[in-house]
């Protein structure tokens, strides 16, 4: 059935639930697992008339910080997979939008299922905050399993 499962993570407790689900599914199907963490590109600060002083983060420092966060989040995927004896790779990608990075990674790595978490926001909060899960569902040709 499914042979290569992609599980996106942002390091949150909710994404850990999706990781555990993906690991259990991969174990039962004898599938491989791929973890992905999407890093937004560096955007230099823009100052207007009413500036609040914020120490500038250099592109080099931004890369160090985001790579450390990615490594920490992806370590959870790798640890869960290793504990279950599942082959796993992890990758950090850069994309303007998380959903786009997830969809592109699933396609480029040949994944045949995406397992991801959802906050379950509906109504006005869903409209205002948006939903990466909804965007993955609407833009991906790869099947998506949503965990709540």
C-alpha cells in the first residue's frame, strides 16, 4: 500500500502525535519514513516611522537559529523511527509557505502518503490564522492523513 511516508514537524506537541501515528503506520506497512521541517527564508527587518528597537538578526545568525530548531524537531522523528526499527531520513527545506515546502518535498522525495497534524481551527480563527493542513490537502496530489 504505502511505502514512503512523509511526516512534517514544527516541533510542537501536536506534531509529535502525527509523528507517532506515522511511525505506527510505517511499522505496520513496513514503509520508510521521511521527516520534514520547513524553514521560512530570511527576511531583513523593515523599519517605518514608529520603530521599536529590535536587535537585528543577521542572515548567518538566522540560519544558525533555524537550523538548530529544525535539527531539534527532526530529532524527534528520527528517535521515534529508530525506536520502532523503521528506516528514516530527515530533511530541512526552505520555503515561503510551510504547505508549499511540504508538498514539494513529498513530490521530490517520492513519498506516497503525508501524515500531518491539524489544530482543528474552524470558523473565524481558521480564516484568520489559516491552516497549513488545509493548504496541503488542497494543493497536494499525494494522499494526506490528518491527525488531531
